[in-house]
């Protein structure tokens, strides 16, 4: 369930289509899910791997070149390893998520990271979003037990939600503790 490139023939010529399936949206719309499955059944499917550091740097260079003369030279930094690692963690290297974060930036690397954080948080269920906000307020190394107590939910549920937020690059888990993966998330 990620990005998939589908190659079909139209008038005898190959046509490549890139489709993305969002698990939460697919569950809500069975017609779209059925259409997606039908397209895949009759096409050559190429799963697209996530971007790595070099791919992200190349994407950022392309945006910098496209922005030449627009007065926003600091929008895209392709030479900052920490910045690239943060983007990779928050987007899981998904090309479409990276593109949305970078293309909507206004004037700084901070706005790119802010957009990536917002996208990662939006993908979480509402209770997991509350958990991330609570972890930001509570500070470093808050326990899952404490978060569960404040949320009024079982620790096992909060641990699963925290694991989901960690898989989106928002939290870091260690034993029974969690903390924000990056200070940029606190903002």
C-alpha cells in the first residue's frame, strides 16, 4: 500500500500511471478500492521504493534550480545532512510526501519540516494525534503509563498508538518511555 506505477497500453502505446493507495481513504471508499484493484489486476505493477538520502538531495537540488531567481535561495537546502535525515524520517522517503513538503515551502527549511510534520500528524488517528501533542507538552522521556493515565486509555492501546506515531517519524520509543523524534515537532 504505497505508490505504484502501472503501465497500460492505450492505442498500442504504453502509458505509465502512478497511483497511491491511502489505507484510511481506501477503507472509506470501496468503489475506489475496487477500481484500484481492477487496474492492478490488468497491468504491470512496479512498486516504487522509498527515496534514500541521495534521492532526497537530488529532489532538493531540482527545487533549488527551479527556484533560481525567485529570491528564495534558502528554501531548499540540499547540503544539510540533518535536514535531509529529518525529511526522510518524517516522510518515510515517500516521493509524493517529500514533494508536498518541499513544493509548498515558503521561505525556509523550517517551513519544509513544518509541512512534513503536519503531513505525518494528519496521517495518524485522532487519538494518536492527541498523544503526539501530549508528548510534546510533557517533554522528553515521558512514560507510556503516564500518557495512558492522562488520556484515560489502557497502556496497551497507548503503546500501539505511540508505535504508530514512531513509524511516522514523530516519536522515539525506548522501553516504557517515548519522546519527540525531533524538536521541530514540538512547534
